């Protein structure tokens, strides 16, 4: 099981509220506040977003935008020096000892550091040292988030971050034993103390946590996105689970979101799995997805990225008429962020225009994830690009480097993998290997 993406980039979800929306927060400005230690401004910014529940003109809940920027800033600082980040967060804690904001940011960053220790390979490939570092970081993160939850349960991002810990620990090697059913705090604390919990008990824990979360804030998309990952076949799901959860989420938010929440989950799963796995592992109801996208475009008519995403989903569901209608609205297309590559985008345009057959979905990321050298070579021979952009703007070569698979890395380089391409975080295969 490889590393999931818990706090997904803003392109992964949609908002459907109808009024005049403020401009999106400027990442550079917010990052500067963080770097300069202007904690008063950051607390005010987060609290305003939490209290007003505003959505910006890009179709984002401002609260998630605040956290997304701050997570990126903290991750960057920790990559320079973990001590520098800890000192920085200690200063924030000293200034605002009862704040949940810095606790959530630090908790998320510690989860990322834990995954750095573990690596992004399959559980069976992780070294004992990797598991120890992984567990230690997630344990520390949980204690910090437990403190935050005891202070206030009103920030929904707290629960989205806790989900990352539970999903991470769900695959940790354990030996026999059980965890008694109890409160969320007791169950997680017992798990974090090292008492093993059989996989069968993980799903009720997710459900318990999810129900508590939506009691605090029912309309916060990350709560549903993170929970939807739990329903995938590669985690704890069975066939049809993620589609049933999407329908349930739409029902839970029917008074404000409805099918838009269904579309939120659909695009989340598509971006998590990539096109080939989405087509073979899921069966979302296109009529409900389409209903959600139409409402989203009504509420955010100037959001070009959503028009691109809607067009892309229409292509995958073979709705040529809708895809053609949306293609005319793209200004300009976003091949890197949404369509993965210009060539891939062009192949869909040709299909929409009726000048080419339905494109072959790129299978390279799945083959690399499976460590299947024969498939990688065969798919490349059949035309699948080895530089195809996967979730987060990475490439198959970055995946191979991340899982420390030398044979895969050598093969991809021989097949023409680009060592200079940048992910959305600015990483390249060379920096991943450093």
C-alpha cells in the first residue's frame, strides 16, 4: 500500500455556494506571514475563515486554502531543517498556547515526516527502522492533535488530519491482539500506544470519527474526501463502497451541496487513482456527477480549472456532447494541472472532434506502482508516455525513485524518462533521490 494523499491540492474539490465570492488568498502573502512569524495575523486569518465559512472565487473554502498554504510552508521549512520548523512552531505555541491552528499544522507536518521515514513503497518493503520512525512521528502527531481536540473540536481540519494518522497506522505490521471498543480518544490512544488493532476494527473507527466530525461541520469537503479514500478497494473498501459513500455524502449535505458533494468525491477519486484505475475500479453515476458539475459551474462561472475538470470527466464517461460543450469554454486549457500532458489533452480533443478513436488510458503509473517491469516496458512500447503526469504533478520516474526501486528507475531512464520535470511541489526525480 503506497502513500495516500490526505490533504489534496485545491484542484481536487468543488464548492457550490451562490453569492459574490472574495478573491482567493495569495499564497506568497500568507507564506510570508508564516515565515516572518506573524502569528497574530495567521490566527486572525484562520479564525475569520472558520467563522465566516466563505468560499472564494476559485471555488475553495477559505479555511482549506489557509491550511493548504500553511502546510506547504511548514513542509518547506522542515525540508530545510526540522529543528528550524520545531523552533518556529514553539514560538507560535508560546504566543498562542491554546491555539489549535499551530497544532494542526505541526501535526500534519509530522505525518509527512513520518512518511518520509517509511518511504512510499509497499508495507512489505519498509525496513524496521522505517517503521520505527514512521510510528514515532505519527505518535507525536496524534498527541498534539489530541491536545487540539481537547481544547476545541470546532475546527473541521482537525478531523481531516487525524484521518491521515488512522489510515497510516491501519497498514502497520502488528502481531495479534485486539483493542477494546470505546471512545474515539481511547481507541486511538491505545492504538498509538502500540497495542495492535486488527484491520477489521479500523473501518468502524473511521465511521465513528467521521460522525463526530460532521457534527462539528457538515459541509467541509476535506472530511468527505479523506473518508472516501477509506472506501477504496486499496484501503478498506469493497466493490461499490466508494460510490455508496458518495451517495450518502450527497444525502447528508442535500440542503446545500447534494450532487455537488457527489462530484467532489468523484473528482477526488479520479485524481487519486488516475484515469485507468478510475475506469476499471469505480462505477460512479454519471448523471449525478454531471448534475454536481453543472451546479458548480453555475456558482463559479469564471473558474476555468473546473471547466477543464468537467470536460475531462465527461471524456472519461464518454459523454462526447458535454465534453465538446465544455471544450469550447476552456480559456486556456490547463494540460499540466488537469490533463497531465499536452499530448494527452490533444488526444482527447481529437476524440471530441471525431477525428480519432477513444484514447487509450495511460497505464504507466499503475504498472510502476505494481513494480511490474514487463508491463512498464510493454506499455511504453504501446505508446504510454513515461513522462505522464500523475497526482501532484509527479511522474512514474519520481514514483520509482520514491519507492527506491533501482531496476524500475533504470528502465524508465532507458525508456526516456525526463529527470528535470517538476512536480507541483517543485520536486524533480533528482531532488527526490537526494
